[in-house]
C-alpha cells in the first residue's frame, strides 16, 4: 500500500459555468475516491483549479467587450462556489493565471529547453492579414472534410467529433474577421512525441493494460498505433503563459502544456516546501480523474512531458469516464442544452445529495449514459425517500416510541459485512457498483425491520427483549448507513449523525444513549417540479458563444456568375435513410433525382430520425465530387439551413416538385 495518494481532477475551463456532464465526468468520481481514501485513514491530497488560458476565452472576452482576465475571474468565482456548495472537498482549488503557476510552468519549460528536448520547427500557419495575427486552431472554422459540417473548428469538428488540423478544412475562414486566411511562416517549439513514443511511451502504456480501465487503455493504444507526431507546445498568442526563452517574443505556451502543470502548482500552494513528496517520492500514487475527451493529454502528452523533464512520478491510474447525455441528446454548452450546477443549487436548495445520488447511479464509467428528469424523480422518490429515508425515519421514531429515545439494552443480531462489497468496488473505481452496495445496507435494514415487525412483538410482554434486540440492531444499521454515507451522500450522513445525536462516526451505539429527534432525510419530488425543469430545458435560448454567432457571420466574398453556374443544384426526394453503423451523427440517405438515384452520407442524425425524413424533398448539390465516409461513397450534398439555436432545417420547395428539377 502506498504511503500517500495524490488525486487530481481535470481543470474546468473558465469560459463558462460547469454542468452535470462535468460532474459525472470527473468531479463526483474524484470526490468519492477522495472521501473513500480519507475514511480509510490514508494520507491524501486532492487538488484542482480552473484552466484560464486558451483561445475560447479570448473569443468570449472580445464578444463581451471585456478583458480575458475579467472573463476568467467571473467564471472562476461561479465554478468555485458551485463546487464548494455541491460538497466537492478539494484541499486546493487553484487557478492557472496565478503568478506561482506562471513561474512553475516557465521553470518546467526552461528545463525541457535546456535539456534540448524541444524541436524548433518553422512551418506555414494560417494568418489573418486584416487582424495582423497568426490564427490558433480555434480561430479558424471551415467545412469538415469528414461530415461536411460547415462550422467545424480547426482542431475538431463538433458535429462528427473528428480531430484534424486547420489545413484539412475546406473553405477555411478566420473567426476574427470572416476573411480567408493566408499561410505564413512562423517558428514554434515542438515536443517530439514520435521519439518519446519509441523511447518510453510504448512500453509504459503497455505496462498499464491490467491496471487502467479498458476504455482508457484502448484509446491510448489507438493513438500509439497510429504513430505520434511532434506537437507544438507554443502558440502565437498574447493570452497565456509567456515562453521564457530567447527569440520567443509574442509566444505563449500551448494551453495543454501549462494546464496539467496546474496540478503541480496547486500542490505547491497547499503543501509549500513539502510539495515534492507528492510528485517525486516513489511512495506516492497519482490518480487523474477526467472525461474521455482528456484521456490523450493525461496518458500521453503529460506523461511525455514528465518523462522528458525527469524526476517526477508518473500517474498510477487514469480512471476516465465516458460522456453523460441529457434527455437523449448530447449536452451542448453553445446550444444551452445543459443543467448548470449553479442553477440546480439555486432551484433545488439543500438537495445536493439527491443530484449526487442520481448521477452516481448512472456514472458513464464504461459507456455514455443519459440523465433525464423523470429518472431523477423516480430515483429520489423510489430509492432515497422510499428505501433509505423511510428506514432511518422509522427506526428513529420507533426508538422514541418504545424506549423514550434511548438506545435499548439488547442483543445485537449478526449483521453482514457491509464494507466488503463497497471496498471491493471502490478499489477498482467501480463507483456505481459501490453505490449499489451502499444501498444494500438500507435494503437489508428495511427487510430486517419488516420481517421482525417490532410493532407486533411489542403487544406481547414476553417479546420485549426481542423488540429491544430489533431496535438496537436497526440503530446499528442506521449507523452503518451514515458511516458509508460519508463517501456517497455527505449531507445525508451529517443529518444521520444528528439523528443519532453523535459527534462523529467513531462514537459507538452505546446502551442508554439519547438519540435525536426524527427529521426526514429526503422529500418526495412532485410532478410539477419536474415538468417545470423539462419545460425550462426545452425553452432555453442558446448561450452567446461564437459558435452561435455563425448565423451572423460576414457574407462570403463575391463570386462571378460563371462560378455560380458551375453548381448543379436540383430538387431531390429522399427515398430511404438509415443510420451509419458505429456513428452517432451520420445518416446514409438514398435520393431520387429524377434520372437516377444517388446515395449521400450526411451528418444530420442528431437532428432527424431516418424514418421521419423519407419522402422529404430537399435541395441537392449534384456535381460535388464524391467522397468515401465510413466505407460508403457519398455523391453530392444535401443543403441545410442552420437556425440560431443550432438546429437544422432542410431547404425544400414550397410545393411538391418533380425530382431532378434544376434550381437556378
């Protein structure tokens, strides 16, 4: 058993509040693990903080007419307050704009530079001539070469999820001016991931196969099998950690270089001169909690950085979770399809454990999960209220009724080892299973109480001792619920402590001890409460982020009539449609264009069900060169209109029109 445990939670990005997807991805799992290790009496440090650099923050600042520092100050305050109210118990919640972080990141960078780790490479990058600056990946949008989504970012398409580089985009444009960028030479410092892979990463990752979750190990192997390439660790920006070497004016560190160093900074802030025992002592285990979109940074790039630096411990485990969806659809911050934590805490005061319980019960540990308000209501009412809360309440009431609120002098019936299943699950990061084992305590107590039925025994004077035995045993079960509730339901655990009139769970159930009065642990969630939340979710307007500004983007440059007549645009009728296997966004569509049938692959599956669009007339670009997507040749393109809320609409004729009719 290691001497100490360092737990990190992925730094939330400070360009907005956090939502339940963030909670399910890393905050709740890391907090549960932290509470579990603390309950075992281990030496644990739990750190996090806000990630406050990067392009999206500068874009938001520009739109809101604020400085980037103002934007991150506001969002850091919202995030920190929300997490604290939700009961996430960090030892330190830091910020990457802190001076100590800049110094720590710069020292780290200088060490790599002095060790000749970086490769200095001059390459052509996109440049906005009007804005007079180089464009980072998120400053560029264009048409995705994979799914034809027209507002894909330079680093990733939000429609199909494909990662890319800006040069692969079709019709790229600058988000600053709307102009087409030009290529211009610039020099940056690259981390040679290809050579680090050969020297270190391949063997190191292979050795984690039996320790890491299969989804984490599998994603790592996929990256390694494709072969890593050198990756730029500097950017041509003015917001970030300045690169501390010569000839690097107007350069800042790549946000994913400085962000994980934030864990080291947070440790320094809380541990002072003792920080090295958490990062450089072989008797410390490091566990990174994060969502699946951050796996590559914590299992490949950050370990490569630590290895190249030398002297640092590498992560022992990276128990990343998959994604949490909301009411059947992907959570989208730009479309405001989310349950924001700070809003929940305001609208559901004193109900943090209810949300913790529901999210814990559906944690996306091995595959994506779905949160629905109806499921929230059912789990609170049928499990927390009817099983756990009901049992505790009945035991407290019966103790007062039969023994004047004093713990009776009885014989404790043998109880199962409740800790065994919980420990076995949590040691393997199976926190959903751990919660199920925890609820088995309450289920056991309910069954025991119902089977023993002290309200029947009390009628016979000869059974008074049996009544005492039953109530004493039930009080011990309540104590166990409260004890392990410290891990899963901390507020509830504290309430049970008050019900038992104990100062801590180290106190025993002593004969003659006066317990507290009964207070309900949970309230039933009524239908009207849930309906209001569903209506609110459906009526939410998009958040004013850049991706929603695309509807107001500048007009494209003028073209000549000869350019327009090259486009063969026709009316087509959809005759068949089906989802492309192993994708969430692609539909395989068959079109009648009058003279023949055509097949296209379109990234609209999140907006339309296949069966709902058959017979629909659409506008079709017939002479677009074919491309192969997921093994299917796509001929041409269906033209779509995007509303301000991000929803898509077909561009269709007002009246039924003969397939193949030319649009001119």
